[in-house]
């Protein structure tokens, strides 16, 4: 979603400046007018943003944990919220985040709440965090909740980082291997083709196949690449826009143990975090549904939330909907009986998180040698197909 900078006049006749998220310039203007701001100038920040700004520290959504962490420290030191935001915008925040901090400070100065000001930027601050901050403002725990959100985000990034680093090496092996294969087929084989043709001797079928593949890649390589890329983009677009197709795929993915464990761990962690911070269970469930990428799992969470709203106990709702594992169901029931749902769910999250790590390690230990073997077979086929006719030519020369 684009971000716009604007200049205008508010209801008091005071000149105001700020930044705003909006689908289009017109929708941004409409939102500002609804807030009582007469816009005199509005333009996309994309026009202003430099190449370096995109890579500056504390400049985007990834900066949120750092911003909240430092803001929490400033508030605990006794600094007023508006002043703390101005300090942040002048020191730590950069680029787009700096403009957002300035705008949030201005919005609070006009009498609005911090949560309301953050709610103007849904693509930067998740709705779950805005709701938590709203609750924190009501009970006077804003510094503590900001610190908890920062730690929660850091933990999330750490888990994601572990998964990424685990898959990095096998993917690097595959990419490098395919690069070597591409070089052999596009550069080495075409040169040897001339030698084989000049010799006029029969060449093995494997070599003929290799030369044919090389010729196709030379002639249509770019078109094949574009076709594969277009197909990938098309499938992705269809997956994201066709509800029926996406639900079908997501349901299949949910049957994979690793994905199921990851989703349950994340769900339990998100719900436990929100409940421990004072949000009602139904609201925590609604927010948890929004942060899940798997629509099949989201529909299950929505069903649980609906049943809880209808008067069912959380543990009963989970059991009726199904698909959350017996351990999760038992933890929910025990948590309700002891009045400590958040702690029990956090333990479930920790258990499934460790299970996910174990499955990731096992998966990588299996896929790594498979990738190496796959690349080795292809390169071996190319080398044999090249060397076989060369040995035959050497025999003929003798």
C-alpha cells in the first residue's frame, strides 16, 4: 500500500503536515477530509524515497520491535509520550518510520490516543498490537506492554531466522549446482558439438540427447525462463485470489505434520501473549486468525472464536472444531480449570516450537544429500556424455 505525505489545514485553521497510508491518492484525501483536514498538497512518498532510504536502519515494518523497545525505555524513564516520539523521530527512526513517528506525535498532541494514531498505519503496525496498546492505555501499562511486544516480535524473528538459516545451505547447493549445469550446457557443450561434427564419427545417444538439450536452451532458453516465471506468478496469483483453490491447497498443507506444528505453535504463542496482556479471549482469537497465512487453519480459528462467543468453553470449542491435536485440547482444558490458560498455551507453543525445529533439522539432513546427489547425477551424465565420444575420437586417431 502506498504512503503519501500531505499538507493541509485542520478544523482549528492550523497548518498540519503528516504521512498517511492509502490505496490511492483519492482514498487518502477522503480519509483526511473525514478527519476534518482540508488538503492543500498530497504526494506519494515513492516519488521522494531515495535508494539509500530503503536500506536505512529503523525505516520500515522490521523496525517496529526496536522502536517499541526504545520507546518503552524512554517512557519508563519518565519522559512524556509525545516528547519520547519526537526524540525517536529525531534520533533512531529513519525514512518512512521517522515520518510516521512525527505524525503519531502530532496526532496525540491533537488529543487522540496513541493506539488511534498507530491505527492509521495498518500495514506498519499490526491490528493485534494496536488492540494490545489500546488495552494497555486503559490500564496504565503502556511501557510494559510495548516492551512485551518488542520481545514477542524479536522471538518471532528469531524463529523465522532459524528456519531460514537451516534451509540456506541446501538451497545454496542447489542454486550453485544448477549454475554449473547451466554453464556446461550453454558454453562447454556447444563448443564440443563442433568437434564431434567435424570428426564425422557416430556419437552415443546420451551425447546426442545432451547436444539437443543444449541447442534447445540456446535457442529458447530465455523464452523457457519467461514461461516458467509467468507460470509461477500465475499460480501464485490464482492461489491468492481464488478462495476455493487456496482453501484446497491450504487444507492439504495443513495435513503435513511440520506445517501443522508450526501453525499450532504460532497460534498458541499469539493467543497466550494477548491473553496474558489482558485482551479478552475472543479478541485474542480474532487477532490470531488474522496473522495466520493458512486459510484452512484460519477458518478453524474463526470457528473456535464463534463457538466461544456463543457461550462454549474454549476447550470444548477447540475439541468440536478439531485439528488442534490432543495435547492442545488437554492444555486448553487444564488451563481453564486452573484459571491459567495463557501459561498452558505458552507451554504448548514451546513444545510445538521445539518439535518444529526437530522436524526442520531432520528435513534439512535428508534434503541436503538428496540435492547433492541430484546435482551430482546431472553433472555426471553431462561429463560421461562429453568424455565418451572424446575417448572414441582418441581411439580413431591412434
